C-alpha cells in the first residue's frame, strides 16, 4: 500500500495574538503534558481560539472520512503530533478550558455551547477512528491474500467503506447498511472492480 498523504492541521491562524499562538504550539508538542487552565497563556479572545480549534479538528476528521480510493490504495497517515495526537490534545485543551472565566465571559451561552462541541468532537473521533481502523485492517488482509482476486476485493472494500465513512451513521445503521458492496458502486465508477472475477 502507498502512504503518500499526511494529516496536518498545525498551521496557526494569522489573526491570533501571541498568547494564542503559544498555546497552539503546545497542542502539537506531544512530548509535553497538556496544560491545566492555570498554566495556559492569557488569551485575549477565547471565543476565536476555541472556534478555530474546534473547526480545525472537525476539518481534520472530515479529511480522514473523505480520503478517496485509488488504484494504488493510498492512505492518509493520521497518526503523529500533527494529526490524531494533536486532535486529541486539542480536544482535551478545549475540555479543560471550560473552567476559564474569560471564556465564560466571551463565549456565546458561556461554556455550555463549548461543552457540547467538545462532547460531539470526542464522540465523532471515536466512531471515525474505529471505522478507519476496520477499513485498513480488512483491506490489508485482502491484499496480502494469496488469492489472485484479493486486490480486486480490496479495492471493492475501499469503495464500499467510503459511504460508511462519509455519512453520519451510528453503529446500528452501519450494521444494517446493505451488505453487497456493489450497491455503493452505482454512484462511483471503478473499472478495476469486476465482481465476476471475485468468484
């Protein structure tokens, strides 16, 4: 499998102050502990920082979900401090920041709205990472198979998993999703997939 794409959402926002940039750098320092609120820089606009961080994490999750299938089975490398680890550290910083008074004074509906955002981000990462792991594990097993149609089946599996990754389905909906992968091929043309060859 070719792994040529890397998940990286570490670019800072040009509108931030020095304190915001300092905390942003901390998010991607995986060898350092996540700071507690009393250790965080005095950020002037917590609303802007929190919204930007939440939006970046959501965009990173979407990048994982929407990485396209190709004939080389390229995958998006999501691990490392600039990817998944940074996302998890960012969520934890948002969670810990709920106790910061300045945030409550500047954020709409105080910290309640941010609390909901943190909960939704955590739940979404949990679901997407589980499905991404399943997508890669099964695909790798198909490709390593000594059976010649293994690569064809692997490609079909990737195409089948695309709607499961992109659509907001819960676990029960995924379980009852139509089993034959060819159902998802109606909206996508993949010449290499010929089900008669799978046998």
